[in-house]
């Protein structure tokens, strides 16, 4: 029988595990190692102007999953949302309800904040992720995600 899973706000002591899981997420989606380290996560998540909130899932073995969220406001829809930047569960901990527990905690957080819901991006090639999110009732939007990297040679 698996050890029970607990979800809680991340603390600075968790950031080495979160950095390792972030590297696992990058590998899962065939992205290069982001080079993230616990000190950078501490500055960005626990500094004077935090860029994100982080929750972790743990069992008796330690941190086995995490999610990072940011506040998002859409004036055209008059909606507050929590935007999930990252959500990842260690491969050894999958199929135990860890991802579902993380999503439930994020949904509860969004409800307490008066948000309309959660939103996130999903790689088109992430078929496993798509099935997981659809099993929770999520659906794809009609919006394509666009981005513009900051490049000194091309400026708007």
C-alpha cells in the first residue's frame, strides 16, 4: 500500500526537490534542462515581490510533486484566474492520485481567492497530460498561445 499523499504550501526547504522535479518536467516535454536552482526559486517565490506560489505533494519518502501558480486577471472577461505555470509528479509516484490532489488544492485556492477557475498551457504532444486533465473536466480553449521572447535585435 502506498504512503498517504499530503499537499501543502512549499517552504524554502522544499526547493531543492522542486528544482529537481522542474528538471524532470523539462525532460518529460523534451525541453533542455532549465538550469533552475533552489536559490533562484527562493528569490522568485519567497522574495520581496514573489512571482509565483508553490505547493508540493509529499509522502513519507519526501516531495513527489509540485505546482507553481500565478495570479491572472482578464479585464475583457472580468475574471480572476489562477494560472498554472508548472505541475509535475515524479514518474515513480504517478497513478496514485498525486496530480489530482495537487489540482484539487489549486482549485480550492482559486475558490478562496474568488477566481473563476484555473488555466494553463499544455504541450500538444503531451497526450498523457491531456487525458489526465480531461478526466478532471478540463477542456481546450479556442485560444492559441503566443509569446514573444525578449530579443534586442527585434523590438516592437
